[in-house]
C-alpha cells in the first residue's frame, strides 16, 4: 500500500505540490490527471526520489520512502518514466535485466535467479519475443512495454508511470493501459499513472485523482471526478460528459460550439 501524507515540493521558492495526501491499495490503478503544470510528473519524481519534498511523508507498507537509500527505495517503488534515454545497442533482455540492479551483490553481477525474473517479466508484458532485439530497433509502443517489463523485474509493490501512452498511436495506447490494469489486478500492484487523456483514464483506472495547482481537487471513481463542473474549472474550458455507449464510463467531450 502506498500512503502519501501532506507532501509539499518546491522548485526554488515556487511551490509545486501543496499538502498532497493519497492512499493507493494493492491491485488498484489510480490515474492522476490535471492540466499542464499541475504537478503530475513532480509527484512521481518526489515518490521516486528524484526531487526531495520540503515537507510531508510517503510510505509503502509502512516504510518511509523519503528516508531510504536509493537501492532500498527501488525494492519498493518501480518507475516507468515518460522519456528514457538508453543506449540503442542494448538488447531488450539486457534492458529488462537492469531492473534487478537493486538486488545485486557486492560485485554487481546478476545471477540465474535475476535472469529468470527478467524473463518472467518479459513474458508477462509480451516482450519475450523481442529479447534479442536492440532497443534502437523498437517502435515506441514496444519500448514502453520493455520499460514496464524492466519495472516489473524490480519486484516492487508500487509501480509509477509517467505518461505511459505519450506519443503512442491508438493501438498502443489501449494495449499499454490494458496491460497495466491486468498486471495490477493479477500481481497485486499499486499503480499510480500520470495521464493526459481523460477518456483513457475513465476506461482503465479504478480511481482518478484530479491535480490542479499542486493540490488534489477530487479523488474518487471516474464518474465522481470526471464531471463537467470539476473538469471545466480545472482546465478552464467548457466540457460535456456523457456515458460511454458501450462501457458506461464517463466520456469527456470538449464543447466545440
């Protein structure tokens, strides 16, 4: 379980997150939505140790993330970032195996157990057939699946995703989020995903958190958060919300007239 209490982050003197609190349970996908600059990526950076909060705490299964060494945190929180710069010559298998870094011994050499875990992560994400391919040869959607496989190889109970569908076409957007929800439910992962697409959040997230100006304005099931009143105020544009004709989930439509 991920628990966030009154988290505050500043960049210099500028507040970015203010008193952010949240609880995320195993088996749950929570989509963090909000306009550009709301603090979605900053929240993920704070939880992963990239930036240091000025106040508040974050715990996984009762353990304080903010007081841990990086290798300790990596055993509890795995991250699939929005943009990854990896050597194009790395194979998919080598890339996924990097997820075992936090568990390597003094000499930093992976063992047979690490290789088995990496292979299992690739099988779960449908990337085993790409094992010998070079990262530079993959499409954007294939690369994103590899990043999720690498995160799975960490065997961490919490998975953080920063815009996992960015720059992907419709096929890969749907496929990635279907995969994420399936893994959350089958592996008991607590998944926090920053998303821009409100309709994808409605379809694939168990809960949605609306972040505006560094504060959560609403947290709940998609139908409770994706309302015309909340979204229009957050994005400063009139929107309509209707029931999806097939799934009954909220369908957000901008008022184009």
